[in-house]
C-alpha cells in the first residue's frame, strides 16, 4: 500500500497543498505509491476576500465561486464528506457519511467559522460581511441607508485582519459618493489601545480616519448588543448608539476540532516552525486552524501550504525535512475605492506599509482574478 | 481549580500579544490565568492598563532580557 495523504478542508490552504503535492509527485501518483484525498465540506470553493466588495455591489456573486473539482488536479480524490471525528492516535478520520479514511500523513486545513452567537444580541442586531448571506444583507441595508450613526465593531479573534479598516474606508467613500456626506457618522471600535493590531497600520489609520471624520473607540470588547434600543456595550463599560451596526464577528475553529479533543475553541496547538500538531509527527496544521499567534489570513495559509508541500514531498521521496515556516504574511489593504497599499512581515521582519497608490489597488483587483491560479498551485 | 495557559507571542506582529490575550481570556473560565510572552514593549503598559479598565487582575509583569512575561487572571 502506498503513502496515504489525507487533507481535511477544501478551502485555500487545503486546495493549495493538494495541488502542490500532486504537481511534485506525478510519478508516485501514477504508480499508486502515493494517494491524495481531500475531504471537503462543500463542492463549491469561495473566494472569501471577494466578500468585501459585495456590500458595495462591486462583485458579481458568480465570480466568487468555482467548483472545487475543477480547481483540484484530476489525480486528487475529492470527497464531499466533512470530518466529524479525527483520531490522531489511530491515524483515522470519520466523515459525516460514516465512512472512515485512514492516513499516513494528515493535513488539517479546516479553517474557522463565525461565532456571532457568542455575544448576546450580536447576531440579531448586527450586519456582517464574512459570509455571502451576511454580505448580501449588508448590501441591501446600505442600499436603503439614508443617513445616521454607523458603528463598525471589531471583535477578536477574527480572520483577515485588515478587512475592518478596508471596510471602514470603503464605506466612507461609498456613502460620500452617494451624496450622503453630511448625513452619516461612522464610529470604528477596536479591542486594543490602537486602531489596528499592526502598529504601522494603526499609525497610518489615525490621520486617515481624522481626515474623513471617522470617530474611534479603542479598548472596546463587545459585551452585548441591544437590537431594540440599538445600542452596543463593551466589557469596558462603554455604550454606543447605532442606526446601522456592522460587526467583524469573533471567530472560532470548526466543531470537529473541539469534538475530537484537538484544541480549545477549535484552534489546534501547532509548532510555529514545523507546522506539525503538537504531539504528532505525521499531522500538519495550516491556515486559520492553527493556534499560532499570527494573522488568520489567506496569505498565511498560502505560505504555510508552500512549506508543508515541500516538507511532505521530501518526507515521502527522501525521508528528510526541507525547511521551516518563517512566519510570512502578506496583505493587500484597500484604502478607498481607488487606492491601496500592502504590508508583509514574518517572524523576524516587522511590517512597514508603503503609501497608498492607485497601482496597488489595481494589482489587488487583478489578484482577485488571479486567486484561482493560486488555488490551482500555479501562482 | 484554575488553569494557566501561556501564549508565546514573541516576535509576532499581527494580531499581536494583546489581541491574543483577549482571545485567550474569552475561552477561559473565571479564575483562570493567561500568561503572555511579548517582545513588544507597548504590551508592558497596554496590557496592565486594559486589565484594570475591564476588571481583570494583573497577577505579574516581569521584564526579561528580550521580552516581557505578563500574567492576567480572568475575574468576570
């Protein structure tokens, strides 16, 4: 029997790993010395960063989805059978169908989910754009919005760390373009004592927000929302009124992680360099699922996936280790409807954002299309 | 019986030590302690200030050669 590689999750991380392994081991796949199986939860692959544009009517929904089968290398076995139990002691995963999948190497890339119901009133009182249904509803709310107080509320932990700043700036410009300049007020809340976890981004955001008249409330960790009174209250004791509440919900890992005893809140304790699950030598973890204290972002999953591809390939082919993950993260930052910047950093290099330009904005728009090449393992 | 977990957030820039602390406290029980290791000098001021404001307890804050070790107890 050949080496069985099982990948849990058909999002960006799992898809890149599967395609990367298939491209590097064509001979082994042909001979049957290696098999690659992906267990996905849905046959559709969603380009999640595209959801940012949906509330503003700037993304066609069909552009955001592809059939996972068309993205995956045809030599990869795709099963739409989400895992319900992961037994790392016996190298076995059980799917929702009841079928079991044995493995020699496991890659956990099951991602995160919204924990909107973890804060009283948040689900009922707030809009969000982190899934398609939420983004559609926010689009409808913005279309009928004629003015008032908007609170853009950020909770921890959440994925795509720059999305709140992007949403705030794009929202401000969108409403100004609609001729509502004097009729709305945005208040941006953030859990810690500055406007963004990345200090250079926070420093850049201060004058940018001031210039646009965007109010801020730092040290704001949401305790509750009162949908009837239209107020949001923090653990720190501050209460803000709103006419439209947009939240970045807190996130947690998927249920199967907790149900399998692999990590509190669904985050799997993971070595930050080897990306191996703590306590396992044949289980890798990438993307949002890890407990590593770095950004939960698509680029993180991408760079981690590259590391796992190289290491798994060499482990199978030569029985040796290739390289450790260096903590690299790269993020585009939309700074309005026509400008953007970017930031990158790793475990040894702090971030240094550059001034926004229209060119970077165009590149971000181009990447929105090129994403599918990344998922295919070509970029 | 209370538990203590340690988050090694040294040389991580995003989401950073304090965001990690907040997330960890959310998943903790009252009485649990979270230790954060941070190489960000701002943490030594920001975390105690926030801890006091929100009503948790600062157990200790120690400066080491290249990082701070800050322990917070969840009180509510």
